[in-house]
C-alpha cells in the first residue's frame, strides 16, 4: 500500500471519497434531503471529474518523470561507454610509439655516451616509463568495463588477513599504524577476489600517500545484508571542493604536493565497485582524515 | 644455430619505426636480426632463413600474428615464438594450448625484458627439451596439471585452486628455471600491470605454496628471488 503514504495521491483520493459519499447519499437518503437534488448531482459530477482529472494529471507527470529518468540513465551509460572507447583507442594509438621510444632509448644506452648524454637518456627513460604506466592504467580502466568477473565465495577473514599481510611492511616502514577488523554475520561473500583486493590495496595506498608518519589507518569489513568495506585514515584529508572530482581519471586532489601517482587509482576503485553493482561513499575533513566506504550487494556465484 | 654463434631472430611488426629501433637494440644485445613487415612476409622469411626464434606482433594487417603462428604450427614448424600482444585481460585465451606461443609480452614493454625472455626461450629450446607449449598435461614431482581441463592433481588427487592460481602455475611450469618478475606474471596471467596490483601475484603464489605444501624458506617448487620475482625450480615434463 505504498501509494497511501504518498502525499501527492491525497488530493484525488479525498475528492473521490467525497464524491462517493455524495453518491451514496443521493442513492440511499434521497428522500430526506432538504436541498434540491439537482445541486447534489452537479456537485457530485464536479467532484468526481475533478478527482479524475487530478489523478490523470498526476499519473502523466509521474510516468513522464520516469521516462526522463530512464533516458537520462541511458544517456549517462552511453557517455560512459563512449568515454571508455576513447580511452581504449588512446591506449592503442600510444602503444606503438611508446614501444619505439623505449627501444630507442635502451639502444642509446648501449652506445658510448658521455656523462651529460647519459643523464639525458636516463631522464627520458623515466618519463617514457611514466607515460607507459599511465597508458597501461587507462587501458586497465577501459578493460574493467568488459572483462568478465570471476565471482567466487571469498572467506572474508582470510581476504582481510592477506591484504593486511601484504601491506604491513610498507605501513611500518612509513611509520603508519594499520588496524583491521572483520565483523561478519557470514564467513564468505561472493565477489571477484583479485579485483576487490586491487581496489582495497588502492584505497590503502591512497591512505598511506595522503597521511603523515604517526597517522593510523583502519580497514573494517562488515557483512550483513550488504558487504561494507571501510578504509579510514587520520591523514591530510581532501578539500571539499575536490570531493566531487576525485573519482575522475587523472584527477589529483593535491597537485601542489609532489606525491607520486597517475591519478587513476580511485577511478579504478570506482569502476571495480560499479562492476559489482555496488556504491562508494567518501567523507573527508581537511587535516583530520578521510573515510571511504564501499557497499557491495550480495551477488550470486558464476 | 646460424652463422657466427649469434642466434638469429626474425622480428615481425608492421610499424617501421619499431622494426628499426628494436632491430638495432637486439643487434647490440648480441642477436642477428632479420625483419618482416607482416605475417605473410614473416612466413616467407621463416622458410628461407630458419631463424632460431620469432618475435611476432599480434596486430598486423593482412595476416595477423595469431594467424601467422597458427599457419606456422600447422605446417609442423615449432620454431619458438614470442608474441607481442596488444589486448590485455585475456589471460585464459592468451595461454590457450592450440595457440602454441612460447611467451608473451604486452606493448609497450621494457626492451630489456624482451631480451631476458628471448634468452630464456632459446636456452630452453636449445637444450633439446621437449616443447611444453603444445602439451596437454604437465608434470613436476607429484603435481600434474591438466591444461585443457584446467585441473591440478597432487598425488593423483584433485587440488582445489582458483582459476588464476591454476593459470599462474601453468605459466610457471611452462617456464621452469626462469626468473620471472611479478610485473611479467601480472602481464601474462592477469593481463595488466601496476605497482599496486603486483601484490595480487604474491597472494596467488601464497595460495599455490599452501596447496603444494611448499615451504618458502626451503622451496621444492617456487623460489622467491628477493627484489626480483619468482623462479619455478621443479623440473617439468610432459605426460600423455
């Protein structure tokens, strides 16, 4: 009875009920009415037709907004697909020139070079490598949209343990505290383990990059109706003006700080979460820290 | 082996700039290089020169790399081939048995890595070992990998492994005694590479070690090469 709670149905319902009451009175108590009955009939017809008109008007409006929403979603999907196609074409066109550049530079390295030339070749190599990485990351993003998911039940405690074990050394070296916590009503959840591990590693990577020694991070996993994976840190935070853009490719929230990275990490996380039909939220306070929460619905195995 | 002790390499790619730079680099790295601009030309050169190894680009006009490789194998030619792939994310297909390539590299690759792969392939084939890439079943010690059924048996009992772990084991078994970097494993088994993603390889290696009962400190199968990657140290043979 959802429609009963919807405020916009009240007016036609009220009018309709009034009309029906009048109709009942006309039929049952006709003889006792003091007012002339033609007035009754006029009021009755007016009320009923008003109710009808209002109801039809609302129905049309509701179905129109549904249609609009659908076409907007369709448009968004189209734009996204076009965007991915562009990325994959870009990658394709960059691959061969980059292969040539890397081979050429390595060849130069094998010839006799003086100190200065050697330095120059080294700088060019670093930059070419950076460009190669970027292109690979962009391709990975494009691939994610089409790559089949490997959906299997994954033991949550082991999953978290694996992630933490692989990260521990790096966090200790950077003097960051890494805590983890699993609160699961069920032991396993169905997802693509490698992809989700990549997403979590990327989130932890960001937490590490955008924090200072002494800061702490927490990876918390909870499974109830949905799976939530939360990565929180006490790091430098994200400026509010940057929040809407952090999921875009190549966007850097702190371009002035020389933090290494290509700006594809979070875009990749978002793509992975969306492939699992999930959602992702971020809350952040400048100077106090960031909390990213991933929500995944329960999916069925392949 | 051809004239002058230097291995002869056939390099096939439709990009002239890649051909000329890679040719120069490989020559300086101690190879003798002949080139081809497309698949048909490559097949002609093979009949003519009998190279020791072919480096084949996948995306070429007319006859592409995969088709060229197929035709080559069809006529019973088992010259080792390294495929330069263009499309990522196709691990299972990339390793397909009927494809019969000896190794793979994704463009843009590190030229040094190409040389490393080439030397490894040459070492393996020149030792007169059986070609592993066409085998349906591989065996080392008590481990049997059925490549077409995608199953692993330990002492004839089936082991439960994830598809990625099986693909990883397959690649390692087919490249015994070779140092393989995490980056390369990610490239050939997962189809993409990234600084962060490399940890995914470690997770799968851990899974393999646990299943095989391999102790990382005294490995019988998979050895960790600190700061470099992994090496499969068990001998691999083909079984019928």
